[in-house]
């Protein structure tokens, strides 16, 4: 895998249901690269820290290969990398082979894959269509959040190299299906609940699904 684009956002004020809010969904490419800190991306904007950001969501990765599909769905938009709010646009990223808890060297930084992205209304605002939320779920390629284990700079062209895969393998794609399309596979649910790197919030979310 390789980094196609590094992206951050300046704060943008939006109006949602009669209330002014600040969002960081309007990310734009930073060709010079970005610096990943343990607490997040230097110079980036997190509009809602309760839902985004924090140690386990310090950085968001999205697949370069998903862009052609979405361009066809929304041809009237002005397209650039960062459209999905991702900090790293990654060529070759495949959620079916991206393991929960796996560790990657990305440029100078060290990342652990933590949890799939769960889109909210702000993605709908970015695309001027709240219907994209359901389309995004059905598409099944959510990208992934990552924890920064070692701070460092990441630049376009940097490799994303797997250093360590967990013994118990659950892909981001599998976990995403569990979250949004019902437990279904009881064995996979049990496996997820016992996974060493499953965030506690996601454990509770799975338990509530039954």
C-alpha cells in the first residue's frame, strides 16, 4: 500500500437543524505531508471530539480505489482527495485484508488499525445529500481509523507496510458488517467480543445488537 494524498481541514461553520456547528469534514490535500501525533493529526480540525478523534481515532484512512465509484455517483461535485474526511488516502487499501489491531509503518509514523468509520450527517452535508449515509453503508468500504503508536511525518508516496498482524484475525470489513447489518454469524460475534484490540465502546455496541 502507498499513500496517495495527505489531508487536513480548516474549521468550517455549518448550519444543521437550526444550530451552528463547526466541522472538519472539508479536508483538502496537503502535498507537503502531515504530522501524526499520538493525540491526532497536527493542524487538523475535529468538529465533534466525542464521535471523532481521540487516541483510537487519531487518524482516518480511506481507499484511493473507491474514488472512481463515488465520482460516478456524484459527478456534479468538485472532486479532490480528502472528500470523505480522510487524513490519509491510501492506494491498495482493502478492508477485507485490513485486520483489527494490526500495526503498520506509514512514513515515519507507527499506526494500529482500530475500527471502521461510521459516517454521520456531516458526510451528507459534504456531499449535499443525506442519502449518501445509506449508500456508504451498502457500499461496504468504510475505511478505518487508526491509533498513532509512534508520532511522525507522513507524505504522499510513503509506503504503508504491515509490521504485525494479530493472532486472531477479524477484518475491518467483517467488523463493519457486524455493526451495521446485524450479528448474523454468531461465531464471528464471539470472536469479535473476545478480540484483544476491540475498543470497549464497540464491544458495548455489539452487545446491544444482541
